[in-house]
């Protein structure tokens, strides 16, 4: 482990010699935190810098494995007691991480191990071990092209919400690749700095679709609410729901979608029998939603709307957004578990995101490695699970090493 750490530290040091890390606004009012090589179990925090030169000097002198800064502004950022820091405001931050998204590719590269009985498996880990019932589950996670594509789509959807629904300017959004399994979006505008946790939770809930109830939109007997008028061109959730309903009922795979939603065979058969009429009612101007409320039962509507909000809402990590004292990775620093850069991206960069183009900082030269118990896929590389000798780009070798794999470089 020591040899691996020293090797990685030399590589990171070479990058930081010339790299220009992002300098947050009002630098002296920010708290910084570092995780150093050889001391990974401890985060060194409550550190502040007076100017850019001090920060860069500290990074170059100490070569940290991870670098974080506070989303919050403080009067006394170096105070060790949080109550003594005197909070002044905080950026609004969104985190999209495929850890929180169920992707089929996890069965190819994520493993779990029970620390109690030794049972193991691929994919999303269980809450408790299926063999012994223990909650002592260790995870080994990797990223692949599919993960990053799913996370990118969620980030683009998030930006649509922020611009179309909240009126933020695209130019004011700071978009970054997290360096690992997703993306961050920062908003640092005067109007939002003082928002408290409840206000940020409301924003989070809106973006995730929490509280979107079918009874607000579909006239049913049990409805206790005034019904909003859905329209294809309407802003915000009114338009999203209308378009999603039409896309669902006009879909060539409606039967499969209804099965996925969890409707019974009898209810699916009924909906399929009236499908053409439902589509005609949705195409009417205005849409004839009273008909839909009569022919489809409330329980089915509840499940359909849950499905729609899952599809149309954004899978952000709510904890990050509502936290007004969050430590977040410093853009343009290195993620210590991947050797990838926490890259600042333009909107176009995000649309066209390619990890090798935008986040890789180490060479692409091919090296030969030995790898014990590898995942089946990492990045765009397919690996046989039997292990053995492989040829991979050098940056992939760094990723394997940084993420704790049993890997060695083989000299040729």
C-alpha cells in the first residue's frame, strides 16, 4: 500500500506543479479540507487561505489526495468549532451521482462483500447479507461509459429545470465532472446565498418531482383539489406531465411500460383496449382529461404518476443541495480514487462529454498490467473476470491503482 501511495503521490505532484486549480469567489471566506496520502482515514479541515498563492503553495507542497472547499462563506472559516465560523451564505449545489441511480451496468462492475460471512455478489448491494443477515457490507464500485451517459442525461435535465423553471442564466452555472461517478452544478448568485435549508429542500423537492399528485391534474371522484389545466406547451411540470402522458399512451411499448409501472394484467388489458380513444382525448385542444379520470382507476393513476415523476424528475442527491455548510470537491483538482480531474465543463462540453477528452490528465500510452479479480467493465474497457495480464491505457492503470485494485504494472 505504501509503495502504491508513493507512486500515486508522485503522479499527482507532477500534475499540480503546473495545474491551475479553480479559485472560488471570496477565497479568504472559504473553509478548505484535505485528505493526504498515507492519512486517508482522516480529513484535515478548518483550513483557510488569505490568497490564491497560499492555496496553490499548500497544494504543491503537500500533494493532497483529495481537495475540498466549503460551499459556504464564513466570517472565520478556520475556526474549529462550526458555530464560531459565523455563516454568511452558501452556494446552491446539485450533485448527480450514479450511486443513486439504478443502472444495469452495475452488474458488470460493482461488487459487494459481506464482512461477516464472506458472501459476495455483483450489482447493487443488499441492505443486509442474503446469507447471514449482517449489515456489514463492503462495496467496490467502478465507472463505465453507460454510468457516465446516464449521469450526463440527468445533469442536462437538471440544467433544463434550472434555466426554464427557475430562470437561472446558463452562463452563471458552474458545471463540473465530479472526477468519479457524476456531475456537480454550482450556482453562486447573490439572490440564493442566504437561502436556508428549508428553502433549498423545496427546490430539491420540486426538481425531483416530490409531491406531484395525479389528483392535481386528473379529475377523479376522490380528488380534493382544483385541477390544473395540462398543456403541451405549458411551462414547468404542467408541460412535462402532459408530454409524458402523451408519450406513454402513444408508445409502441405501452404494454411493457405498464408492466414496469406495476399494473395488473386485467388493468393493462383494459387500458390497451381504450388506448386509441385515450390518445385522441390527449390530442384534443384542450385535452379532455375528464374522460381519462373516468376510464382509468385512481390506483392506476397513482402508479402512472409515480413512474412519470421518476422519469421526468432529476435524480439529485438531496443531502448535498440542502446542506448550507457542504464541503465539495475543488474544481480542477484530482479525485483521489480515480486519478481523474474534477473538470470544469461548458454546457457543450457536458453535451459531448468524453472522459478521455475532458477529465483524463495522465497519458494514454498502452501499458501491460496484471489484475486480480477485475470487474467485467471499466470505462470503455472490457475485462475477463478471471484476471491475468491486460494492456490498457496508462490513465486506466492509474484509476485501477487509485481505487484499490490488486493491480501491478508489468515491465515489457
